[in-house]
């Protein structure tokens, strides 16, 4: 999963709204408001690009329509979208394991350095 920060935030929002339903109507303003609450700026054209990108990556399926209140998305999660939360947790677990492994190897190389220094001194 190679989503950037804004794509992850949008997917989190869509997952929360659509996880228990087959499809859900979501306004573009709701999504932009959610992302801006998380300290990221998002324009309507950027949101449209991200939604199309998520659709191409098989996370969601959506239809956009214009109304008096702005752009409305009829969104449904695909199978990859339903697994988004699990994939995100798996990604975090792999990052933690990488950090632990790096720290372990640093400690091991430090100990080996001390042992070699004691042997050759």
C-alpha cells in the first residue's frame, strides 16, 4: 500500500462512513473539512484527483454529481477498501519491526565493537 498522507486520511474517512453500508452519499465539503481538521489543505480538484486515484487502485467505486450544495460522491468500498484498516495496521507493525531490528543490530554491532577492541588492545 503506497498511499500518501492525504489519501490515507480520505480512505480513513470513507472507511468510517462506508464500512457498514454498501454505498454512502458523501459531500466533497465533508471530506475536505475532515482532512483540514487533520492539518492538511485540500482543494476540490485535488480531492477529485485523489478519488480517481483511489478508484484506479481498486479501493473505492464512486460516482460524482453536482448539486446545489456542491459535489456529492456516491461512494462504495471495494474489497481492497474493506481491507484498508487491516493493511494500515499491518504497515504500522512492519514499521515497528523495522525500527526494533535496526536498534537491535546497532546494539549488537556496538557490543561486537567493544569485544573486538578488548581483544586487540
